[in-house]
DNA sequence: TAGAGCCTGCGG
DNA sequence: CCGCAGGCTCTA
């Protein structure tokens, strides 16, 4: 079992752990100089303009994106954790982990540090407030299932418009923001829908059930996210926690955990991603 | 719209 | 020691 990838619940957990930094002033910004997502360099000048000298006003999230908002500034700092990104609020004296790429020095001998071995994540500057969506990463972002009321009708409409299989649609951040590979698998299992079904084949009732399953899976993971993060320093802690609540992900060849099903979990590749499901109880 | 590419760690 | 892991962007 692998450690939790940063999907919506993990990102929300990170957001909460950053809250104590609100009210602190940014004294400086340091960058490693290495390029991050898509080999793009970090805009250090922009980060300084947006943050240095300002007081952190809020830490917000939409989907898998984090936004650091500052008081009396027209820009915010946008963070995506990619696959292996970490954003941590630490004491100055805490040793720096390898692959640290951006550090915000705060008053009170604290730092916010972004580390990311694979460099699939990024830290960038975006306009704050209503103009936030001018940043290309946020422009087409869909609805956040935990921040907004998203009904089955919304999902049903998106499914009807598409010729893609349902799992691909769940992963489309332009529709629902925050669902990743693991929770897409988990939600489909919970809703008893096979990942390979074409979206437009789903009934309104199935869409309702799937939307409820998405929320349930994300909420459940979020309640355990705090636990995972506390155990985070202790790397083994996360894995145990993860394995405990994942019903299908990573369980190829193992028995389906649905009561009375008796099926065996299968792995298929959809859109180049491992997809786990039970061919017995998840309807095609 | 499908597939390549980005990247490092780690499992086989 | 090769190849898989995967979120997102870009290209054909």
C-alpha cells in the first residue's frame, strides 16, 4: 500500500494544518531554482510581490488547489501538490526535507515549506478575489463537492453530454474539482457502478447515488485525513490508515468487501491509470 | 480526444 | 535495474 496521494481530502487536511499561520507576516521567500510542473521555473519575483511584507489573511482551497491570501494585496499564492507535493508549517529550526523548492519565512520563527520530489506540483501567483480565475489553472475548474452544493442533476447533465466512460468523467476537474484516481475508484464501488460504463448510460437515480458516493468517500477520507497527517512524520502510520479505509483501490485479486458479494477485485487501465473494481457487484 | 511527457522513489 | 506510480498540460 502506498501513501495517500493528495486528492481533495488530503489537500483539505493540509489547508487546516496551515490555518495557524493566518495572521503571521511574510518576511521573505526562498526558492530552490529548480523548475516544477511542466519544467516551469517558479516565479520568485511574483511570489515576493504577492507575499513579502504582507500578513497571511486566509488559506483557501478549491478542488486540489490551495490559495494563500494576503491582507491588502491584489495577488494570492496558488499551490498544487501534484503527486508528491507537501506544504508544511514548521518551526524555523526544523531540518529541511530533501526536495524543498519554496520557503516562505514568517514572523514568529515559522516557515511554510513546499517540498516535492517529483516536481509535478507547482507554486504560482494569481490575481486575488474575483479575478482569481484569470489564472489558467483555475479558469476551467469545476465544482468542489465539499464546498458547494452539487446535486445529482448536475452530474447527470455532465454524464449525458459526454461519450466518455464514467470514471474518466469523475476525474475531469472541469466538472468536479478534487476527485482523483483513488477516490474515483472508491466512489464507483460505493455506488455499485462499473468504471467502464459510458457516462450517458447512467440514469438520473444512478447519478444521484454516484454523487452521494463521491461526497461520502471524500468526507470519510477527510475525517481520517487528520489522523493520517498526525502520523505523517511516522511514515508507517499513514499506510495502515490508508489500507484500512480503501475498499477497492490497490486490492487486485482480493475479495470484494461488499457483504455477500463474493466477487474478486479486478484491475484495468483507464486513461493510463490503474482502475480497481468488482466486476460482480458494480453494474455495467 | 487520445497519448506523450514531466519527475523521483521504490517494488519486483 | 527497469518500469510503474499518476495529475496535469501540451501536441498531433
